């Protein structure tokens, strides 16, 4: 790291720390889950993680939230996950976005995912929530708050509703949430959720 600071570029340093972070993450998987990624997988994930992070920062810097819709950080030890989905009527595939912040307001992780198909609004919103929760689980977080602008999905999760055409998605989400020490799912307006809304569209 010191050699890169002296002789390398900022991009070199980003790549170094991205790869180093996932080597550490892979070490934890080996130690606690008996899983191990190949070096090529570690490299691909690190580069993908770095690209997702830059995408989240780009959306944050180019689309600041309105003054009266300012995001607030969670309590220490709790992580806030903002999620959103994007779909269109012109045949393009749907996409989802998720951003995780810590109690200092710093971005801990972000992802923008292009889905393999076009889904209904309700389906893509549920898939967005699932993507954010899976990201938090992969990060080994234990206390989370999920924020979302789709009130029907929020209500279905909070009321443990498992009927209807996407009941199986709600069942899967609730099963994922049960693995956390504590969790909440809150509804927010779209302006409040603007960064991750733009990230989903960017994906």
C-alpha cells in the first residue's frame, strides 16, 4: 500500500484496497462458513464491488436529495439499507439498486443489478428488497433497517403477508430477515430514497 501511495495512481490504490477487502472477506468465509473463492472469483468480485461503489457515488453526487428530504443515519451498530427497483414498458429488462450506510452516514456497500428479464412493478420492488437484504447478509451485518418507497411491499412484509402472485418472494424475504438479530422495514417517500432510485435506473 505504501509503495502504491508513493509510485502509483489513485486508481491503483482503489484497486488494491478493493482486492484486499475481498481477500479479508474470503478469509472470513473460510473461517466461519467453510467456503472458499478462487483467485479469479475474488478479483472479479472486487472489481464489480468497486464499480458498484463508484456508481453509487456518481448517483449521490449528481442527484442530491432535496433539503427537506434529507437522509438520516441509523444508531451505532445498526446499518440502513435503501433499496429500489426500476422497470419500463418498452421491453427493456428490469433492474434493482441498494445502498448500505453505517451510523456515520458513510456508504458501506452498494450494488446496481440488471435483472435477466422484465418484471412487473410489484415483482421488481420485491426483488430490490431481496437484493439489499442479501447484500447485508453477505456483509455479515446483524442489525438492519430497510427503507423503501413502495408502501405495498413494506406493508406486506410487516404484516407477514404471503398470499398472491408474489407471495413466494415475500416468504423468501421474511426468511432472510429472520437471520438478523434485529430488523425493521420502513416506508419513505421517493425523494427521500432518491439516490438508490437513481442507482437502480443507472443499472
